């Protein structure tokens, strides 16, 4: 480990130890101390329950360009340095992590037919690369591409437990038939049953989160009993940051959990009840670039290309929370501009001279992170490095 000794730039030069306020805006900054705290809390909780934590990388997708003594790569933080047992949402992520020494990677997206060969390359390269499917056509595609050297496809069955996105519906007879077909097919192995607890995102408070988590866990465990009755034994896994942040006791009966957003958290998670705003590790820094007294508004250099439009402005404070300014609302954004107005009354423009730095807590960290080609990492407001995410599918 070593301190950052060279300059890294975002259109100009900044150095390790500089304050984040020296950065050109708009820019996304990550508090590495909060990241570590969030990761450690999640890891310790599931270790105590005896359940494997398989963290999802989709929120940050990062490896560092430079390493310093207080700043290590987010994937390493989430895995406790093991570089093993992760979930990804794209093959770009899978290849990215494989190239940097990660193994036991689960590509948790129903196998796209145009990407079977790319999956095969990873399956033949890593000691354990796992795929997911939710229909028999995908199984047929894998059968048509047998792996070399005696290897088999390691498959998770995606189960829809009333989340209403991907997955074969838990109550449909086809779910059990598909699991049987996988377990009886040559060249493939049924590794487990995977469910996303995404309906927790409609919750408000821990009690509602736990109710949804209980329902999803119950449905998965019931399906596992159906498998057991026909002689099939495999793992079980559910995931979502809300359900894994507010777990119920029966989740200890699962094999794995796979949350992801928790490493950053965001305003959405605080509204749901997964965390408090003090647990949110990411901010977007923006500066006041215009006064519009005729509209009673401020103009910021942060548009949707730096924040995203996720959340549709439905917070009382609009599209995000402006830290330290509960009386302001981020009303709207164009690609490069943000319009800010007071919740009530007239703006006191003397409080916001041109160039004033505002700190924005994003509604959805995953969406905001996708808008940035680099994240500046700090500890106590002082820069310690930068993380560069992978992109693509």
C-alpha cells in the first residue's frame, strides 16, 4: 500500500490530500469510510446468521487506477478482500472482475442468446462462472454449446416471487419442471434458486420491508421443499438492499443473499427504511452558475447527465436532497443544468453567490454512478484516490 504520489485530473490537476471542494464540478465523490462501514456491517450481520453474502457489483462496477493506504477498491471492500463470490449484472462487469483476479462470479441476468459464447469463454476460463435462466429456451441454448475439458454449465434458476420482473413464477408448474430439466440434463448443473426481492422498493419503513422479505423468503423456502420432494438439492438465494438491511429470522435458512446498493446507499434507501442519510456514501458536488430572480430560482451546473432523472422529482425536495439546505428543492434538470427553488418564500441570493458549492445526495446511487466515468474517493473530505468503473454490457 502507498500514498498517491502522482496527479490525477478531471480537466485539471488535483492531488492526494486536496479537499474535495477543489474539484471541478459537477463531480461524484465517495466517502470511503462510509463505504467500509456499510460493507462491514452487512458482512458481519450475515456471517453471524451463517448465510453467505454474495455482494452485487452493479452499483459501483469499480477497480482503482491507484491504491492508497486508506482507499482500496470497492469490490475488495465488499468481499473483504477475498475477490470471490460476487454477482454482476453485465458480462462487461464479469470480464472486468475476471481480468482482475476475481472468481466465483454469478452473471445474474437471464442468459441472452447473443452472449452465450461470451459466457462460455468465462465458464471455460474461471474455476466457477455461473449463469442464470428463467425459461427452457435458454437451457437449450446452453445445451447447444457444451463446455470443453469436462466442464459443465453452472446454472441458477431465476424465480419470480411476485416481484413482477424477470423469473419463472413460483406458483407455475413450469418452475418445478424447468428445475427438473436442468438437474437431469447432461453438461449442466443446477446450482440454486435465485429470487430478487425488488418489491421491497415500494415499502416505507422496516415493518413493511420485513413483511415483503418474509413473503419472498417463505415462497423460496417452499419451492426448495418442492425440489427436495423430487430429489433435487441446491442452494437458495434472495436479495435486495432493503430486505438484506432489515432481515427476518427465516432468512437464516437461506444459502446466500445478494444485495448491492448498500455499499453506497442513497436517498431512496433512506425513504424506504434501509438506512439513514448518514449512511449514504455518495454525493454529487455542484456549483451555482446563475441567479434567476424573475423565476425565484438558482441555476446549477448539475443536470441529469450528472445525477440522472431517476425518482422523477417525487421527493418533497425534488430530484434529490441538497445537503444542509432543507429549504431548497431541485425542481428540474436539463442535460447540463439544474433549476433550484425554495420550498416556500423568496430566495435570499446573498446566501448563494455565483460559484457557491452545493452538495447533492442522489435519489438513486446506481443511476447516478452510471453518469460518471470516475468517482473521486475521499476520507474526511480529503482526496485519497479515484475509482474508475467499467461500462457496457
